[in-house]
């Protein structure tokens, strides 16, 4: 197979201005990419044929194609993408809030959406509850492959470039294991003449690489951070996340305390609740103690079962009791409603299912 070409989506606007002359052509192409979501050079109607042919020899426009998608009754859409090298990754379109219309039929508030993107093909972390981990790690995604997921989903859902969207780096892969490409993608999303997605609308979810939490903080990208904690003691966390041996809970908590956050915001702690593992009040008590002194918000997540897992989904009653204990002891806490439970919504599930069918 030929070496995959870089994509135009791999470059910031400043880089495109150095690659493409004259500069006004670079700005036109930038508009085609991020305002019109074009997939090919043929779609760039006002660009000279000679320039398009020259660029096509070096760069592709869209580095991936949608090969499968599943639509949930709640509006969640799970996408499977094929990359240039034949590898596959997933992204998810999540409807977070419905459109509000007044009695005259006018839109009062637009529907709100979040896109969950992948940062790697596979993952090195090896969490015992995660289906992505079963396939091992293949490679990092380029910045353009991270960006392309958002562009493709916005196009597929006819979501205009200037409509607000939130991004969570919570799909396949550990974002901080691909920090340089992640940081570049964040900057590309923030470009005012592109998609203009501010840092405060981007959340990096990490399983807790404490040294790289510090590096991300030093980059001062203005993004939120979410910590996939999932356990309140190192014994259970090491069972769930083997990497905990190198980055234990105390090292993560200390790194979080150093992380620069907007004083109005909170650090999100994701807590995947697994029946008879971490769903008891004793765990809730330890969690309150652990997060003392941190401006935190805890997001309780139902474990989403998939074929072959040994873990079970907790009961609603246990989830509510856990939440109530945290709230009564001063922690802001929400229960995340499961999205797409009627489709292959667990991370890595659509990819694994599709490969099994081939």
C-alpha cells in the first residue's frame, strides 16, 4: 500500500497560508474545508484547476469515509470510519438538548449537540471494562484525522459551521498518549475563521497519565479536563485500569490540583459505576474524602454492557443512592443518562462487531 497522503485538515490556517499561494486562495480553500465541509477538490468551485491538480498530488481533502452508522431512538448516532490505511475508528454524535419552539413556531433555543471523537486506532491503556482495549493499540491518529471526525459529522448532520458544538475527546484511545496531535487539533478547532470552537467547549478525557496532565496544563489551551477515575482505591483501580500501577490515584489528584482551570469551572471526574464493584456507599464515602479541596463535579456513568464482559450494569436505585450521598456531602454530582443503549454505543463496540461480521 502507498504511504497515506497528509490531509489539508492536518494544517492550521497559518500553515496553509505558507503552503498555498497566493494567500487569498489559501483562505478560500480554508472556507471550503470548514464552512462548506467539501470532500474533494472538485467541490471547490472557485479554485483554479491547476492549483487543485497541484494540491491533489500532495494532499487529500478528507482522510476518512463513513463505512457504517447506527442511529438510536434517542438521536445518538454512532459512526464507523475507515482511514486511508484501512484501519477503522469510531465517533459519536450526541444530542444533549432538544430544540425549544415557542407557541408561534419560532425557535427559542437550538438543539445542543456534542461530538465524541477518537484520538487513536486502539488504545495502550488496557482498561478491563473497555472493548477498545481488546483489540490492542495500532497507531496514533494525525491531527487531521481527529479534525475530520468533527467535519464529517457536522456535514452528515447538516450542522452549519457557525452553530455551536461541544467536543469530548472520549472515544477510542487515550488522548494524552497522542498529546502533540491532540493539541494541534484543539488549535485547529479554535481557529476563528474555521469552526471557531473555543477551548471551553472542548473536554479532554484521560484515564490519568499524571505527567501528561501536567504537560497539557503547561500548553494552556483553555480546554476542560475530565478524569476517568472509576475507583476510590488503588487495588480496584489497578484491576480496572492496569496503568494505575504507574499513575496511581494520589499522583493523578496532585496533577489535577496543579491543572489551570477557569475559576468559574470545575474539574470533571468520570466514575463508571459497575454493579458490586464500586457502587456501594462505602465507595461514595471514600470518593468524598478523595476529592476534598478540589472544585470537582462527579459524573456517574452506567456501565454499558457488551458481549463477553464479566461486568454488570448497576441498578438505578444504587446509582441514585450513590449520587445522593455525594450531593449531601457537598459534591456536585450528576448521573449521565445512557445514550444509544439500543445501538453499539459502548466504545469500540461497533468496530469490533463489524470486524466480527467480515
